[in-house]
């Protein structure tokens, strides 16, 4: 893609007084406030204080592993007043899919736009399978005779591969931001995502709660969603966008409809959804008018008729016959099929569904890619992976497993300092002001800050993708699609089969 | 259509302070006495709601905190921390994990199914039941409406022998004998507990709960006394002693009786049946590699219900034991191949700890399941097994009020029932009877790993 300028990275530190880091620094009374630590730490951990320095950015500290450096403050402090140890609260953070290190690493990228320097694992989680067991096999550095430089590498993807007369839609990064409705997240969250999408030249989906007016300035970067509840769907909203998405199902609650608890249905939400404030909203499941691929095609045709320029995306979940579902979407005329794996999602869902119903994306995506290849139609449709993509590495891995690009949600929320407490639905909603419609809590976040955090994180992701492509000697992310040979699953590959290094 | 099965739930508060995953540590020393302390800003008013339980001398602070970390992140002197609760980590064991146990407590207290935001946070897969996923349907098959009320999803199953064909008399009347069949509205019966504090109160809670739910609790012949007599219509007597000792009156009124597997099992079944032709007899068998063969033989001899039991961890007997789901699949498929699966009822039990295990074991071939430890956990059991050693129970279960105990059990089963509906609804299946053996509508870890990952990193 020519002429696109990636947005500028600007520092966007934590909204809270103390950012959460892996280490905790204490300065004892022995401190004479000589100021040496403030001066020598290259990461800006300390700030001048009146009685003693303050470790106001302890989340940037390298921890005890810094002892190999000559600027190690704990060693250099003449009074030995500095103590660095693990932060006890850090242990409580996160879960197996998003361990504390991945959270802190993602916060770091959102703050600085750079990859973490503190030795945090920002690439994988600790789930013991899928992405967390898969690595890239990268040729040893300098193995390439024709080195590729960063500037030569394209991360752009084309979303309309159908060959029809509708416009081409190219996005400079292989990602867009998935549907999170107003109601499930705050308006600030929603707009931060939309504005970040504009800056990154990509898209952000409305989710199923209607099209708030505030989004209208960003029409060209909005995907409007038509879901089973048809909440807030109007001809006008379908006409104003470049991509319309049909949500058949979603990974977080496969086979179940959307569900917004009554507490979250404020007058504003109710108005947009043409519903009654305070009463819970259920989207039925599935589309009650769809019994077959032919019925499905009628839906797609309907949208295509209303908006003759729009691309149509179909979002489905990952049942046993996910390959057949994808083929069906192709024959129904979809430009994009989005496979939403079962482990992701942001909204409230029964735990039993999240854990057990439908396949993780790591299984579903290769199944579909291989099936469409065999059917000879793989290059006519764009496959987008979502539901459980947490990092730049997950993104690169799923592309190597057959996706053209990815769609994200949870990662954005983490960039906005979601702590993954899983309590988005209790009381007034997210206590951190992300997934809430409560005014006071919404005010905890500013739009500029939110926008920048998301821009920063995805800029860091893009840089990592470029680096992986460069090390593989590839010039475009399109070359990576379906390259199972550059991946290894740690449980099934033998050491002698690996030529190169694992990352 | 039978009336819709609905389980009435009601909040049944814990008797003891919950053990939560993490706690709050807030130091007083160094406090700056800020004009507005961050503790006042807690969205959940945790610091205002805290109180001291004088029975246990425990602060409730930890159990109300929702882990938002705002107080931790906003106190200028960093005096507030979160820490993992050591007593949480030691709950239960490798199989009955703290997550499972606290999940059972939640359901038993509220009758609600666990719902949370922000996706799934657990491991990718795991042994046993965690190595399979269930199917969903993208387009209309009988829909999820059943869950919200418009349509009907039935969770009823039958216990007993089924007739494979009907014979008609000259006037079109059915002349083939119809063996007795007992319907239960939920595919769950309550099994004998592997261990528990002594006394009548726990069995009474189970029986009371079984009656409220319309199902059955198995109770040993030796445990029958005047206190439980009232509940006998919902009891399955397990003949673990001398069958001759069974009171004839009792035998005549019983609907289901369980007998141990072994030499004279079929003879005993016939003898009991001759005294009460309406009786369904279950044969209790320890699950082992020999089960498929034994099951075949027993069915051929006229067995009607086999209750296959694994240990507390879902493992069968013997060296290198197989997990219950694996062996059950094999038994089911073996009997299907022999063309006799539909004649009998298979119950599976042992290691069933969550609602999803019930659905998954049914998919693997059980008609219904039996549960044990979750019933104790419903009443706040911590699966510490101190009672097994004869030590006093930390939650004083020997003293439990059977009314409260049964409420908790009913709540738990209501939550399991709703979760079974979630699974059935997503699959577009309208009847728990039709879920049985539907392995094609499930996805298994071993198959998927082989298909998807095994070829990675290989050229060509
Ligand atoms: S409630 Fe917790 S999990 Fe949900 S968005 Fe807020 S911080 Fe994230
Ligand atoms: S915020 Fe911290 S330092 Fe200030 S009053 Fe509260 S506990 Fe004390
Ligand atoms: S972590 Fe959040 S919920 Fe817990 S006490 Fe602090 S402010 Fe309240
Ligand atoms: S809490 Fe411990 S002692 Fe009490 S019933 Fe449970 S296992 Fe037994």
C-alpha cells in the first residue's frame, strides 16, 4: 500500500497512580537522598523526591536481573537502601491464557509502543496448548544472502479477493478491531477503538448494539454488524459503511445469543437498541430465518442490494463442521469469513460455554484453510481469525496456519488497562471504566489516551510481525499465509527436525 | 408434552466464610491519612462492607473484593496489596481443584450458573473431560429458544430395560410384556458418598434433595432407619448385606433397587423381581478393562440397568487405569456393535465434578450419571477428607440442617440443569435422551491434535 503513513507513537502512561509491574522497589530510611539512583537508571524508574527518591515507574524496572549491569541501583546505592523484589500483587494478576507477564507486557506496549525490555514474556500465555505450544522456526540470523529491510516489507492485506465489481479494500495491517457494542463497553472505549482504527488505516466493528452518532465521523473505518437481535440495524447504517458483518455466532458463547444484563441497559443504550431501559436484552440464536446455505445467501444478497459498494463479512463460530460452514459462506457470496474461536470474547457468557462449546481457533482455522484450498476457492475469500488472539505472535502464528488476518477485541481492552478480573457484568460494570455504561466510571478514561494506547500497542505488534517476516526472508505478510512448515508444535517436533531457532 | 421441568431455587447463604483465591493486605503503618482515602473509592464498597465473623475470627474483606486493583494502584504510599490465599491453593487436590470446589459452592449458594466476562481464562485442554469439546449449530436446528422458554428441551431420561419390538394380539392389543421403566427428570442420581462425617443429617439432606428434584439417592441397606423411612420413595436401596434381611414391605414399595455385581447377581435380580414385578434392578459394577465383556454377558442374561462406577478421580480398577469417559465410550460402542445397546440403561459415576462432565459422559455413552462429592461440596465441604480420617469436619457437616442442605443441593442441580440446557441448546438437540452416544457431535483432543498439529514444521 502506498502513501499510508503509520501513526506516531506517543507515550501514554498508566491512568492509575501506580502502574502494576513485576517488581517492587523499597527505599529504606538509610537513604540520604543523594540522587544517584535517579541519575543512573536508564529506564527512568526513579523521580526526585523531597525526603528520598520515589520509584514512581517501578514497572519499568528490570528487577534483580539488572545486577549484571553497571547501573544496577541496588548495588550502586552507597547506603544500600534500595531493595528490589517480586511484587506480591503481581502473582494474583491474570490467568492461564493471559498470565501476569503477558498483561504487563501488553500494558508496556500500549504505554510506550515498544516491546518490553524488562524480560516479560509478551509472546505467549501459559495455557499449555495451542498457540502457547507453537513456535516459529526461524533460520539462524544472517542466513539470508539477500537481506530484506524493514521498509521493503508489506503488512497490508486485501479484503476483497472475490474478483467482483465491488471496490478493493486494502488495510495496511493484517488486523481489524472486532465488534464490541455500545452497552457492553463505554462510549469512550468504543470511540478510542474507532479512532485508533482510523489512525491505523483499518476498521472497527460496531457490535450489535446499533450505530451511535459519535461514530459517524468515522464511517469509512466502521464495520456495521447485523446480528440475530437486529438491535439498531437500519437501512441508513448499512448504507454508510464499507463493510457489513453478519454475526451468525460468536466464539465466547457459541450457539448462544448475545445477552446484555438489565443493569447495563441505560436509557441511552435502550434508545439505540430500540428497547426498554433496565430490562435484559437477549439476542435469539440463531438467525431464525436461516435453515440452509440458500437462506444464508438471501441475507447476503439483501445487504448487497441495500449497499452496492459494501463488502460482506460473515462471522461464525467453530463447530465440528466449521469447514462446511466456511464453504457455505463463500457460496452465499461473502467476501470475508471470520472464524471466531471459542476461547476469546469479551462480553458475559456462561463459563460452561466458553470452555467447552466449539473448537479453539488453533484447530478451526487450519481445518478451514486446508478445506478451501482443496476446494480451489481459497484465494477467492478472505479468512479472518478471531477469538483468542492475544499477541503479535499469536497473530503471526495463525496467519502461518492459514488466516489472511486477524480480528481483535480483548487485546484492545488490555491496552486500555483491562486487568481481566472477569467481572465486567457485576453491579455498575467494569470498575476500571472500560466495559461499563456508568457515567462516573466511564469518566475514568480519556479519549485521547485510549486512542493512543491502542495505536501504540498495534504499532508494536506490527513491528514484531515485520521482524518475523524479515527473519523468514519474506517481503509480505501474504507470503506467510498457510506456511505450516515455519511452525513447530513443541509436543510433536523432535529436536533434530528443527533447522534454525525457535521463537 | 409433559409439563416443563422447572427447579425452584432460593438463595441459601454459606454457613462459613468462603475461601477465596486472593486476599487484600493493607498496611496501616506509613498511611498518609489522605483527604480521600482510596478505600472510600472502592466501587464494590469492600472496605465498608467488611466485617468480622466471630465464629471463625475471619475478616470478610477478602471474600468481597472483586480484584479490580484500583485501591492497590491508587494508594500514594503503596500500602495496599493483593496476595494469593494459601488456604485456597490447598483446597481439594489435583482433580477436585480449588476452582471446581469454589464453583460448586457458588452454584449451591445461588442456584445460578457461573457467568463471567472477558473470555475463557483456563488451560487449553487437560486430561479426562478437559480433552473434549462439544458441538454447536450455526443455523436453525431446534433452537436455543428452549432455554428462554418458547420451546421445550427435555432433560428426562429412563432407567430400566427397553422393549425392542412389540407383539400384537389378534385384536391389535399389545401382548409383549412391558418391563418397568422409571423416568427421572434430570439425568442424575445421587450415589453413596465415598466418605462423609457420620450421622443421619447428610443422607437426609440428599434424600430430601432427591425428593424435591424428582430423582433418587442411593442408600445402603444397612443405613436404613426410621429417620430416612419417610423418603424411601426417592431412595434406591443398595443391597450390600443379606438380601434376605430386606423387609418385604419395603421391597414391595421400592421402585429401584441396586445390587452388587458378582456370581448370583442375575439370580438375585430375578428373585427380587418375583417379589415386586414393578421393580427396576440396577447392577453396580466397578469399572475395569473387563467391563465391556461383562456388560455384554449381563445384558444377554437379562440385566436391565448397569451402574458403572469409577473411583473419586474417574479412574477404573487395575494397573494403568483408563479414565471413565474412555472406558464408557468403549462399553457403549461395544454394545452398539453387538446390537443390544438400546436394550439397557447405562449409568456412569465417579469423578463427575462439573455440569460439563455430566453432558460429556452422556455424549460418551451414559444414559445418566451418578454424583457424590459435588453433593457434599454443595453443603460447603472443602474436600479435605478429614472426616475420612475420623477428624472433625471444618464446616461441621455432621451438624448440617437437612432443609438447608437440600436447598443447596437443589440449587446446585438447578444450575447443572441450566448448563445442560446450554449445551443441548447450542447443539440444537431437544432431548437429553438424544445426546447419549452422540460422539460425532463432539471433538476430541487426540483427533484434533493429530489432524492439525502433527504435521507442523515438516517440509512438503
Ligand atoms: S471488568 Fe475487569 S475484565 Fe472486564 S473490562 Fe474491566 S478490567 Fe477487564
Ligand atoms: S490512600 Fe493509602 S496512604 Fe492515603 S489514606 Fe488511604 S491507605 Fe493511607
Ligand atoms: S481491589 Fe478493587 S474491589 Fe478489591 S478492595 Fe481494592 S478497589 Fe475494592
Ligand atoms: S469438609 Fe472435609 S471433613 Fe467436612 S465433609 Fe468435607 S471432606 Fe469431610
